[in-house]
C-alpha cells in the first residue's frame, strides 16, 4: 500500500505542478518591447530599430505595370491570416495569382502564424512560388511537432515544436535574410504579428528591419519571431523575448498572433509608405489596393456534424461560434477602415462549397495538395475577390468611391489675393 500511495502522490504532484518561466517584466514595463518590435498601439518603432532614410527612388515600391489610366501609382498591400495546414489555400492562391499574370508587386505584406511563413515567400516574389508549393503540399505532422505524451501534464504545451523550429532554420539562412533585407532597403515592408500574453496585445515585428540590421543576432531573432507567431497557445510552447527595464533583464511570453487578431494591417505601414515616397495615399496621391486572405471557411457552410449534447461538445460549439463572431468583427473593422480611407478592399477565403475537410492542426500532404490545387486553379483563372466580408448585413456595405486624383489647388479669388497683399504690406511696415 505504501508503494501505491507514493505513486499516487507523485501523479498528483505532477498533475498540479507547472512549468517554470524566466522572470516576467513588472506591470509598469508592459509597453517596453524587444528590439525589432513595433508598438501596435503607438505605431512607432523602438529607438534601436533601424530606420531607413527617405527613398532616393520612391517608385521602387510601386507596380508600374498596374498604374491607373490617369498615371497615378498603384500600391498593393497583402495581409495573410493563420490557419495551420489550411494555409495551403493561401499558398495556392498566391502561386495561381502568378500564373494569371495579374499578381502585383506588394509594397507591404503582413502575416500571422502560418501566414507569417507564407508571407516571407510572398514578400520575396514569384521566384519563391516553388518553396510555397513544397511547404504546403509536402509538409507532414512530423515536420511540425512531436507528441509529448503524458509529460505534457507538467509542461507548458501538449506538443513539442522542435520540428517546426528546425523547419524554420532550414528555410531561413543568411542568404535568405539578405534577400529580405534588400527588399526592405528598397522601401517595401514585411511585418509579422505575435501575441504578448503578459500584456494581452498584438506586437508587430518589422522583419525587414531585423534582416537589414547589422546585429549579430539578427538571424536568430528573425527565426524566433516566425516560431512565436506560429506557436498556437497550449498546443506549442511559447517563445520568450528579453527586454531591458531599469537595468534589469526580463522576459515576455509571446505566442501565435492569431490569439490577438485574425489578420492585421496597421496604420504604421501607410505612414511608412507615405514618409518614404512623399505621397499622401489617403488623399488620393496613389491608388491603394488591400488584399486580405483568410485561410479558413467563413461563408454559410452547412455544419458537417451536429453538436453533441455533452459539456465538451457544447463548449466546442460555443468556442467555434465566438471565434466566427470575432473573425467577422475584425474583418468588418478592417473593411470600414480601408474603405473609409479610400482604399480598395479585396477578400478571399476557403469557399463554403469546398468539398473536403482539412483540420488546421493535421498536416496531411494529400489533403493539403487538394486544397492547394483548388485555390491555384481559381486564382489562375482570375480569382473572384469579394469586395466586402461575408456574413455582414447588406446595410453595412460601404460603396467604394475612389478618391479623386489629386490636382492643383483652385485659383484664389480677388478678395483672397487682396487680403494676401495687405498682409504682406503690413509685415513690411
């Protein structure tokens, strides 16, 4: 009996124990960020984040092939969501977009979770379409995670993300980082989102600035951010980033950016493009098209299985319902913000009538290939981008009224000219 009691006691201790974490920052330091990160609230970079000078040739961020009839430059922004294995949809869409001959040169790309991994290839352009296809048609569960078994009771996650870490290391080396840095120096921007669980807020990372940095840890920081952005809470362990506060080093806990937002497009990007080009995009100096890709189903899809009348079944149904509502709310906010600024809103997601089921956390090459080929065929034929999010009330639709071309100021009236002359005469007295 003594042996059995000891075994039971050990099991209870194991089940109630918790993983240890490095020292967390005090509450008053919640706005302090690691190097390379951007405050998503203030839209300002940290002091040590490298800031490029204004571009000598700002047209490097424009797509001259897609100029408007009135010769205004056109800018394209791409925002990619998470979705795990369902990222095969976005990957197929991007490569099919290339085949259609209408894929723009994105001035900025943002991504969270699997969208961050996909985003770095989309940012570098069509020459990396082969890498996108391999990543989303040949990856298996073993390439992403390892099961921790019963030891997960004493850890911070169910799965071990070491395989994903190694996949990122194989994909991102010094040469790859230099390619990102080159595009950044030309004025294009690649941002990745993570969630700081300590402060419960989105953190944006200027990945181009990290790549262009001369810091010796730039490669490790780039890889760590990608890993953190794809670290689904409770499934994968969090990633810790050091910060300095009053002479002491503390550590922030970062996880999947999807814990904070579905997709993101920050005002920081618009401010950056305006600053470097000397344009006021929100005033119509350029035509801006915003493309949002959701690697999930959001339409009116018939449920595949009814909710079981159990606590777990009902809880799962509630979580799905809340998740869908949050997604629609965030998309509606982005929709109204882009349309209100005079930008074009273009949305894509997995079609509601797509016949195959693909769980986000199961990386099955055959099913991923089916979804990849499906979206690639749609995009190659000219993807039918939606002009507003699905599941919204028709009265919430905002008509797209393009901002008119910026022209010369209206001529001054006779009274205005006389007033100006009087003021000039008075200053001379």
